[in-house]
C-alpha cells in the first residue's frame, strides 16, 4: 500500500443518503482498473455496481503524489533528524505517530466526532494518531487469508448492525500479492479476483439476510494498479552507476527510490545518475510542483523515478527474493 490513488469507488445505493447510513469501506490493494472489466462473470462485483455507482476514471497521481498533504512519502521512509526508519509492517518504529500524524485519517475524524470505527487488517489502525485510536483494530498481518476476509466481513456487518460501530473498514492484500508475484495478466490474478468476487457475493447475501440494505453504504477503492515489467532486462542497478559508500541512506526499490548521498559527494552522485538512461533524478527542490511532493517532511535529497516498466534496485544480487512485477507506474485508468 502506498499513497492513495483511488482506482474505483462503488456505493451500494444510488440514492445518496449518507446522513443516517453506516459505512463499510474496503481497501483492495493493487486492484488494477481493468480487473473488473468482465462484470458479466463477476456477479458479486456486478450486483454492487448495479446498485450504485462506479467511477469511470481518475487522474493519475504518480509518483507518490500529494505527500505534502499527508506526509506518507512511501512504504519505506527515513527521518534524518531522529535517524528512525519506517519499514511498513515490519519494524516497531513504524508505529510511531511521527509517520502517521501528518494529516487526519477518516477514522480519526469519526472517532473525534464520537463515532465508533471497527477496522480489520488495516495498516496503521494499531497506531495512536493525533491521540486517537479506532474503537476496534484487528491488526495488520501479511496477506490475510480469504477466510480472514469473510470472517472480517461477517464481524463488520454484525458490529454495524448491533450499533457497536458506525463505520467498519477492511483491508485486503491478496490481489496485490498475486499481482507482484505473477503479474497483472496471470491466471493467478484471475483466480484471486474471482475468489474475491465470491466473497462479495456472500457479502451481498448477508446484507440482505441481515436486512441491512437500507442501513449501510459500501465504498471500495484501490491504492494503485500494476504494470508488467520485463524482469532482468529493465532493471537499473545503482551500484553500477555510483559508489554506494557515498550514500548515507537508500530507501525502497522499484519505480521510485529515495537517496541521501553524503554532502560532499552530492553533486557527483547527482551528475552520475543524471547520465543513466530510463530514470529521472530530482534534487528535492527540482521535483515538479505538480506532484505536491517536494516539501514533504520525509522527502530525500535525491529522488529517482524510473520510466514506466523499469525497476530500480541497489544491487542485482539482492534481487532473487523480490517480486517479479513492480508496483506500478501504470496509473492509466479507463472507463468500465
Ligand atoms: C506528530 O508527531 C511528532 C513526533 O511525535 C510530533 O513532533 C508532532 O508535533 C506531531 N504532530 C502533530 C500535528 O501532532
Ligand atoms: C486469519 O487466518 C489465519 C489462517 O487461517 C488464522 O490462523 C488466524 O487466526 C486468522 N486471524 C483472525 C484474526 O481470525
Ligand atoms: C561517478 O562515476 C565515475 C565514473 O564511473 C566513478 O569513478 C565515480 O566513483 C562515481 N562517483 C560517485 C560519487 O559514485
């Protein structure tokens, strides 16, 4: 998951009756804009679309967009001042409010208004943000199972039905995991999308069984898409272009990489990287304004952005265990 680029949004009811309805939110990681094109064969999704709205497109917001607003520069961050690292889902320091309190998440706003929010597997729900936590947080674990998902749906509906919760939010990672391993055009993605559809068929049924059709709105969104890359051919290995001992800190790999070179080598590193094909190198203050990025709290002194389909990494040896497909620069979005 990274800074949000909403891919689609569905509301269960076409009448926009927000005032009294409770809200059930799904964040489906890495769900590419076209995974649900074949609605005829996805009855779970289809029923939701038929009862609501689906956005036709949105404006691409890559790379790492609007971090000046929320300060979440990426999944991997470094705070130079405190020398602390944010390594999503893996280190204790990633739970420090420092990373999370750059803006106010929706659940914090609701809790402040005296509403109760139940959250399932949602990264960050365990963090105290601006002094607030959700009423309930089933902590994030890597790649929750389909059973975890359907259990979460059942529990969320029950919490909403019994007035224990005003909003419930569920994060689901499997689509992203399969996309990274097998690519967006794979049978594995097809299977994962169809089993997610099964889960939504069950959800639709339960909403009816529990007589909640007039009681809730359902919103679904995704944070990014996925593009196929030619592994091994389109990889930029930084240690072939620069002396890594001149780098104080490097964060992330893939389409966007953050670099903090030693001060006295800064220009030389910049010059060397400027000559590398298929990447763009930005000094912090040269990052285009339109990304709303450069004044972010955790933005590095150099930011590398790969051309679409290219992947930036520090050294090739480390690549055996990594994903085969990059998190996407492909933010192209079309209609249904
Ligand atoms: C966010 O957390 C940091 C570190 O704890 C603190 O310095 C900062 O004042 C906090 N910001 C807000 C808006 O509370
Ligand atoms: C999620 O699923 C795993 C594997 O089936 C199970 O061990 C775990 O208890 C489940 N988590 C929750 C919170 O139900
Ligand atoms: C820049 O490239 C030159 C030529 O390849 C190399 O000798 C030098 O070490 C590089 N500089 C840095 C700071 O990596």
